[in-house]
């Protein structure tokens, strides 16, 4: 009995502290959206302090990770993102996370003008609107709802209206309003 105990003690003393069966673990935490894509946490345990593995995100260049914990941010771009881990020996893990838009509804842009842009009593009134110098679209009398692109960027809407009153000099009234909004 004493001989077996002594043999076990010798094995424990010969093995470096903290070294056991190598274990590779991959966890993810986050919202899974472009605002909060989250991060992967790589945990390599049961190995010596100088042991390394590699990870690659979206088939990019491999980056090293070592024993303990390594945090890897998930890219915020919409769509699937893949991480491939290669550890010491035959240890390997893969994971894919799909990032979705945190605000999929397009914004609505309202331009309010205290006055008549298209007067329904003026049968010749007409108007147009443009978004970011794009094509001109016709306006109708009353309220016009214009859909603004919901991709991130800066959008300028220009609204021009006229009463088309050209029966005398300086008779025609033209009103132009511009508004700019940033979509994040």
C-alpha cells in the first residue's frame, strides 16, 4: 500500500502543475444583432502555459490563442460568421453565428411645412421630391409618405412645389424644402 502511494506521489510531482487532459471549449454570448453581435470565448485548459492553438474568423488568417481564456468579437456585419479553432493535438471546434439587424423597420421621414405646398384649390399645382439627388417623384395634393432607405447612411430629401401660375410676370410661386437625416 505504501509503495502504491509513493508511486502516485512521484507521478504527481513529475507532471507540471495545472496540466491534465487538454480540453478545448468555445462559448458565445451576446445579442446576435448588428448592435450587439457578441463574442466567442475560447477556453483551453489542461495544458502547459506555453501551449497555443489558432482560430480563424470567416476564413481569415489564423490568429493564435493560448492556455486560459481568449475573447474573440463576432463581426457586426449582417449574415453568418464562422469561427474555426485548431488546438493542440486533434482538438478542433467550429461555430457559426448569424447576425441580424436590430432594427429592421425603415425609418419614416416627415417634412412639415406650415403653408400650402400643393393647394387642392389650385388645379395647376404640382410638385416633386428627390432622395439624395435620385430620380424625381411626383407629389399629390395632401399628405405624401416617402419611404427612406434603411441602410445606414445620410439621406437628404428635397421637396419642390409650384402653383404653375404663369399668367403674369412673377406670378408663379415655387417652394423648396430640404431635410437631411442620418440612419445608423
